[in-house]
C-alpha cells in the first residue's frame, strides 16, 4: 500500500503540473483574469483526494481487465468493452467516471508527446538501440499503417499500469523508445472503449429524467469528496445531465476541471465565461493518426507534422 500511495502521489503531482499549464494557457487564449499564485498553489486535501481516487481506480481497472489476462490466443477479448463498463464503471457516479476519463486523457497526451519525439528522432536519422523484442516492430511503427495503429498501442501501454507508465515518462528517449516498442499487442477492448460504453449508458439515463428535473439547476454545496465539484457543475451548465466521457467535454478534461476546488476555479477566471465558450479549447488528440507518418516525412522533407497544441478547435470531433 505504501508503494501504491507513493506511485499515485507522483502521478497526482505530475497531472497537476501538466493540466494547470493548460489552464494557464486557456487564460491567455481567452484573456481571463487569473490569480497565478493561487492557481498554482498547493493541492487541498479535497483535490488530492479526488486525484488519488481517480488514479487508484485507473490502476484497479488495469488489474481487473489487463489484456494479459483477458486476451485469448487469436486476439479475442474474453470480456467485451460493454461487459467491462457494466462490471466496473457502472458502479460510479458520472462525475467519478469523468475523473477516470481525465486521467485517461492525461496519459494519452503524455504518451503522444513521447511518440512525437520518437518520430522526430527517426526522421533526423537517429535510430535507437533496440533489443530483440523491439526490433521486429521498428520500421512498421514509423510507417503510415503503423501510425494508424498508435491509438491501439496507447491502450496497450495504459494497460501496463502506473509503474510502467512512470518509467516511460521519466526515462531518457532511448529507454522510453525501447519500452514502447517492446510492448505491443493488439487488444480488442480496454479503457477507452469502456468509457464510450459508459457514455452511452449515461445518455440512456438522461432520457429517463423528467422535463422538470432537467430544468432544475443544481447548487454547489462546498468542496467535499462526497459532493459535486464546482467545475463539474459549471461544465454541465448546472443541470443534472449525468454525462461522463463526452467528446464535447474533452477540452475541459485537458485542464482537469472536475478535480479543482472553488478557490482554484475562481483563480482561473473560467467562471466569468459560459462553459460553451471554453469547451472548444483543447488538444487535438483525435487528429494525430491523420498526420503524416515518420516514414512519409523521411521520404519527403517538405512534409511537416501538425504540431498538437492547446488551442481553439472545431467542435465536430468524434472520440
């Protein structure tokens, strides 16, 4: 338990650092009045509790549904994404599922950044030193077909859990590359697909709400682990929509909107805007597989990668 606590503390700190950078950038993009000292202040016990809860559940999911346990010889998943969602994600409130979705998005961004560095080194003619397990996948990974499969590769890497991911995140690029290319296995269903199923379940539950309940605004009851965060309420326009992992909320997840206390949200300046004004600002993770592959860039030096940045993007993406 001590080891798990230390591991989760590292990720809570790293998540906070990376996501609050995005929130500060949002302030620049929207000309928000921000109190930067308070925005970057130490985590409260409530904020830390939310982060610990989310990362602990992410790790629990990995132990319950690891592809190493669930993949049969021909790549078939023993438990479908639907079964995984019902067995695990259905147990939590929508806001708590959104916390897990925030963690998922953060890990994907961190891995994409390393993938980009790997591709840049390949194009620059700096091949890494690889062991016998990674070598067979080397050129394929940098090809157009290989890049199309990067989404699936990310799911595989996430399934190894927090210890493995921390090693990938903190190692030099040579070691990170070896770790990534040595851990490849096509998986039919994992966390991202299960979150999509939970979203569908949430939308079905909305249909059961009465018109009266839909129009009744919710109230912020204070910073407490057992109450809804002000970011969640504001992001859902103060209505009981009960929707988690929604594509339109991707931009809010990029700065961890469900984790922060009122004092930090106040310091960010976002409460001065409607949530629909803020949602379009996000990373374009969904566009990454449409970028030119490293092999294409190597063959044609005029071909450039579309650098992913936190900025306003059209609201028609599909996760």
